[in-house]
C-alpha cells in the first residue's frame, strides 16, 4: 500500500492534502487518490465518502488512479490569477483507468500548437502557481504529453 509523502522541500507548499501520492522512487510514477464504490464500482476523484451513483455511504475505498489519460478538451489561459505564470494550458483529462473519470488539470511541457484531442498524457507533480504571500511554489498534479 502506498503512503502519502508528508515531508516536503521547505520552499514548496502542497496545494491540498489527499489529492495525490508522489512516486516511491525514480522508476515509479505519481498517482491521484480517488475512491471506488464497493457496491456499484463507480470511481471518483477527488476521494469522497458517499457514492454519487448509488448513494451508498461508507462503501468507498481509496484507489490510486490517473497515471495516464487522454486530452478531452483544453484552453490556453493568457490572463491568470495572481501567482500563475501565463500563458498556460488548462485541460480536461479523461483518465485511462477505464472508469470514465475526468479531471481538470494544467497541461505542462507542451506548445499549444502541438496539442490535439485524444493525445496521450502522463501524470506529473509540479508547480501550479506561486503563493503570493510567501513567494513559495504551490505544488499540485498536472499532465504532460507522452512523446514516443
Ligand atoms: Zn456506488
């Protein structure tokens, strides 16, 4: 079973607890933390206690998902909130876990001209924005194109 990393570099802030796990080592990949209903099989992200499909309570178990996905749709953000480096690509990623789960995510390491719907993406962990008050990087999950 994976453990959530609890110690971080001093100049980084985690965007929110309980969203993802870091790779265990260099050969590993990060994963998102979702929930799967033991009754109907529905998978959701972020994790929650109540099943949105069958309304069952206390049947959700934690699952690690989102290693890969495909680009469902995207936009280029040119005017951002304070702390964001613009322009950046914001996309909806359809996870490849075969469970119809979509997540909103920054798409990094790409030229918007090279993006196309359905392209394969891999989960990565990195800077989402800068915390304006402290100047520290806020770390979260993002996706990047898989290049052959
Ligand atoms: Zn359910």
